[in-house]
């Protein structure tokens, strides 16, 4: 793709956005076309790329994300109390933690990753009807979560998003290439969400049905992400720095890696572990917990290898709960601990 200009030799951002969107081929379309130089639209300002230093390993040991073993989570007793305390510490100090023995079969996880790859590897003509920046669409394919802001750099990735409002999405709306796997995986996510809601409620010192009664995680947005190999990875990002605006995210990633979290104002790698999930606290969970839990910024770096496949399940309120404002849970507010948020 040639770099468009506005007639006086300067980069024409709006023209390049228009040209890219009109292909409806996503970033994979650029890779398939054989690009060897990054289109200007995807080049990120250097200060954004180098906004924080990278955590360097000390004596060969890198920062290790907390790993929480859910084995015996339903047994109650001392093990349950221990697990709740581990979650409380991780959700406060890290905002991210790894979950193992969570109950989702490995073959279900592998099938979901394969299905995401299969969808994105289809010919462009198969995906074009789904291409949209309209966030109101329950099923959509694009490279950015919505319309780019003026002069904003694009991300080096493609996304298939499937939104399950109140746990429901018409199966016929899900692309055939991944329909069965998406349905099965979301069913597993909903089961795990119920466990997570209880554990997070207990970690806040509340009744274990507190979060489920609020219906704050009753809907799911499944982001099926495809990060193609990049010709100039040092100039762009797969996903720029952000925190999740929802309540909770459960992430599955393949074996390539690339996720980084901001810890102690430095970027720390979160390497993949086969069969594990990554949980991270969202902005709304930080608000209702009155800062007992922390929403942390993170990003995905672009890489010369790929494609990298990941699946993020964002938990959002039910339609009924979304109509009302959220603020700190009243049991967490007192004269000694006043509400931080409205």
C-alpha cells in the first residue's frame, strides 16, 4: 500500500484509514498482499512505544505473575479460604493472575484457538460481510474496536467479536467456521464466571452471591484475536496500552506470547502457559470494589513471528443492570473508608 498524501507531501491519515477500511480484508489482507514495509497508518509514535522501560531479568529470573490453582475450589474449608486470600492479594497488588485447574477441558481450549485461526484464515470474501466498526453489532469483524480517533495509529491485529447479551447470542449469527467452538467455549466461560463471582465476592469480604446478584458480569463479549506476523514490529503494537473498561476479563493465549502488563511502572512479559487462563480486573470492578481491586494497564507487542492467536472474554453487566449507574458497593464504604468514586 502506497502512503497517501494530502497533496503537499504530508501524510493523509483520513485517506489511508478510508483505503484500509474499504478493503475489508483487515491486517491479514496486508500480509497476504506481501507488504514488507509498515503502512504509515500502523506506525505508532516512538514515545508511545517506549513510554515505560521493560522489566529486565535479574540473575536469569523474571517477574512471575501470581498463579492460582483452582483445584479443590468447590470443597470449601481451609483450601477455599486460602484460595480466596490468594485472589484478594493478586487482584489488589497485580490486577492480573494466572488460573490453572480451572475445569475447562484442554481439548475445548485447543479447539477454540484452532477455530479462531480457521475463521481468520478464510478468504477475505468470506469475512467481508461481517466487517464493521459499529459496536452495536453483536457479531463483527475488524482490526480496531471502533472508529479510530483523528490521527490515531491503528493496531496490528484483526478481531472477530461475538457479544452474548444476558448470556445469549443467536447461534446462526456466529460464523460457521467457528460456531460450534464459540458456543462450547462461552458455555465454559459462563460456568467459570459463576465460580469467579463467588470467589471475588468473598475476597471483598462480602456474601458469595454479592456480585452475581448485581448482574455485573451477566453478559460476555468474546474477542477472537489474530495478530499476523509484522514486517516492522519495532514500529507498531498489536494492542496499545489500555485497561479493560469492563468488570473482569479471562484470556486464553496460544504459545507465541506478546502480552505485557504494567507492573511497578515497567512492562513485564506474561508468557503463555499451556492450559492456563489469565484473569484481569477491569475498571468497573476497581470502581465497585472502592480500590480494593486494581485495574492494570497492559498491551500486546507486535512480532515478526505469527500469527498469534488469543481469545479474550470480557464480562459485562446484564441489559437490566447496565441501565443503572455503578458505584462503590455500600458495604465497602464507611467513615474510615469513604467512597473514592461517585
